[in-house]
């Protein structure tokens, strides 16, 4: 099976969707944004052995490749529209491709995003790059830089669950349960993100650990924050699995794909009502301060927490 057959058999043939003037089959896709909308574009690469364990189910790889990008789109408050896929395969395995395409299109279909192009190559390991373009009302995109002293800080979902699931998969690739599901099938917070546009003052998607990603938001905004560890939500499944390390998973585990955001303190009730309408758990975990730096309190007592997060090529000391 050469790459042209792979494209035809597994990736071409999606129905036309609004805004697609030219889709798969030409040298480039031609897309038409609607009037008064801004485009938001994101891209993320998954490398076998680095972003997912070698041998992970192909459907989960396809799902994750789309979901991690949708999470970035959600953090901008945008609606996803079109995606491209650059796929590097070691061998053209039909069974693998069927599973991969199913996971990919399941995640895309739920979010209403259509595949409009890509690239298919052979290589030494599986590498999947998905790029998604979304749109949003002009000037409404959420940024990392808008948090102001006095704002309240929130986190969606249960941070640390996916890292707990990954730890279980690394010990046994056939492991299953609530935590493993959170790693294999992250649920991007698209509806919440869209409703936060115009309500939140700043937003980031948490992919490298809550502490490190909140720190990035604070640096971008030129502020600091104090987080109440007692308010950081720990799922029962994570508490059972990680025991006394559960808070460490919640603060430093990666792969959450949750939204961490700030909003004016007067809007706390509105934020919690919005979250309930989106059927998305959201917890109020802290407060933005004028003094830089991120501090953590437990029962009012300061706690030392590392805020460096994950970095691919290490960091200068
Ligand atoms: P080119 O020779 O211009 O690079 P290709 O032969 O690689 O074009 O691709 C032919 C068409 O198929 C293009 O429209 C391209 O966007 C699309 N395509 C290639 N690989 C994929 C893929 N994995 N998923 C979706 N579309 C793809
Ligand atoms: Mg070409």
C-alpha cells in the first residue's frame, strides 16, 4: 500500500463542510473564514515513545492527536473548523490505520472539525502532527496575558488523573479504569472555553502540569498568585491510586488537557453557573496577586512547590 492508497482509503472522502472551497486532493486546502471572525490556528505533534507509550492502541493515538489540539483551541475560546494531518508511519499496517482513523475521526466528529489535507510518509517511528484552525468572534480570543490582581483562579476537571493513568499504562499496557481512560481519551473542554470568551480574563490549557502551566499564565500576565491546596480537586480514583502522592500528580502530572483560567472575583458565581451549564466540573482554587510568583497554602500555611513543569530539552539552571 503506497501513500496515495493510504490517503484515499483512510483519510479522503469526508463530506464537504462550510468554508471548505478546496479540500483533500489538491496541493493546498482553500478555506473561507466567515465575516467578522478571527482565525485561531494551533498545531501539536505526538512522537511515539515520547508522548505516548510504544504500542498504545492506534485508536487512542488518533483520538489524542486531535484532542490535544482541540484543547488548545478551547483555551483560546474558539470553535474548531478544519484540520490537517501529517502522519509518519513505520509500516502501512491496515489494521493499525483503521483503528487510528476511527479514533481520529471520532474525536474530530464530536467537535465538528473536518480533515482538509495532510502529508503521509514513512519513517523510523510513528509521529503524528495535527494542525487545527478554528474561528472566534473578532477580538474575543482568550489569552494568557489578561489576569489582574484580585481575579479568582479556576481549574476544570481533575488534574493529575491522566498522569496517574499513564503511570498505570507504563507498568502494564493492558491496564484499564478511570485514570487510564483519562489518558487515552482526553475530553477537550470546548464548550467551556467558548463560554469563557468574554468572561475569563486569561486562560491556558493544562498539558504539562497545573503548577507549571498556571505559572506560565501568571508570567504572561505579569502577576502572581496564591493557590489553596485544599481547593485543588483530587478525584477519588487518583486518591486511591496515588495515596499520599496524589497532590503531586495533580500539580505536576502532564496530559490533563483541562483549562486553567482567571476571572474577576465578582464573576465567581457566573463562572460556576457557566461550568454547570457545560456539565464540566470547575473548582475555584486561588487568587491572583500583584506580587509576582506562585505560592501555595495548605490550611493557611505556606507550602513549597516546584513550578517548572515539563520541558523537552531541560532548562538552564
Ligand atoms: P503533495 O505531492 O502536494 O505533497 P500529496 O500527494 O502528499 O501532495 O497529497 C495529496 C493530497 O492528499 C493533498 O491534498 C494532501 O493535503 C492530502 N493528504 C496527504 N496525506 C494526508 C493525510 N494523512 N490526511 C489527509 N490528507 C492528506
Ligand atoms: Mg503538491
